């Protein structure tokens, strides 16, 4: 158990809908990262937040947004969902706010999103 | 564009032998390289990080090499055990950018 929690575990929704994924980092970790993992694309870095502020951005679509709250939990909002958004979404956390380069990241169990 | 290649085929290794996994990359100059283990339906688990100026890093039965001239990293598991069976991902990092390979499935046969 990494200490990172994600809810929900599974989510099934329809195209065009909007969903929110939630992540609680390990106690004491200030950075939260979001990733998308699909069979054809592999694990893709979406975005990083550090202590409430956006720190680094990866391949995040404009239909997706994230935020980190004062209690350090984070939410990933996915809107106007398409079939191709079906994937596993992982959240990870690390102690400090350096770029992803040298921080050991602790991954949560993931949320499996299915768009029908 | 940047590309990372890991053995796309699964790797079957006899228990007790050394498993060697390969991560090749093109059009990129990573400052760091990380290896992760991922079990089915679970999040990746960090194993090792190696910097561009390091040739080799070890941790217990794990060894990673990083050759920036060949643009390649090798990941070795010595005295392999069935419990080492998993998918192993390499990740390249520089500044704010992190790119993952698609992973290699490793099966350690008893």
C-alpha cells in the first residue's frame, strides 16, 4: 500500500458526460501528479500540482482540468468525454515540488474509467 | 519525435537466472532515468533512479546501467524469483518532462 488513495475505483459513463476523479496524497507529500494509462499509449503524464499550484504540464487535453485543494487532495475533471478517454487514471504523490525528474513518486491504485 | 522502446514481447526467464530488460530511446537527452514495476491492475512502484552522469546503480538484486552514447538503459534482476514476475516500465526525465515506455512483461518460470 503506497499511502495514496484514489476514488472511485471504477467509473462507467457515457460520451459527452463529465466526471471527477479524486486523489489523496500520502501524508506529508506536497506534490500530486496525474497520469493516464491506456493499452495503446502507455502511461502518459498529464499534470503536476505542488502545494496548490500547477507545477508542470504534460499531455493534458483542454477538456481535462485539475486542481489541488488546501488540504492537498486533488481532483481531475474530465469533460465532454469521448470513447478514447477510457483508460486507467493514476494519481501519484511525492514529498517536494521539484520537477518530476528526481522525485520518487508513490502511485495510487488508479481509477478505471470506461466511456460507453 | 521522442521515442522510447522497451521489449514489446514478454520475457520468460528461468528462476535463479538473471533477467535483463532493455530501454532504448531516440531524439531525447534525459537527465534522469527511472525504472518502475507494475503488477496487473495496480499502480507503478518506483524501483531505481539513475542520473545521466552515472553509469550504474545497484539496489539489492537490481542493477541499472545508463549509456547516454548508446541511448540505452539495461535493467538487471539477479537470482530472479517467481515473485519478480511483473511489467517493468522505464521513464525518461528532463526538466518538467517525463516520458514512460510501454513496459516489458517479465515472467519468471519456477
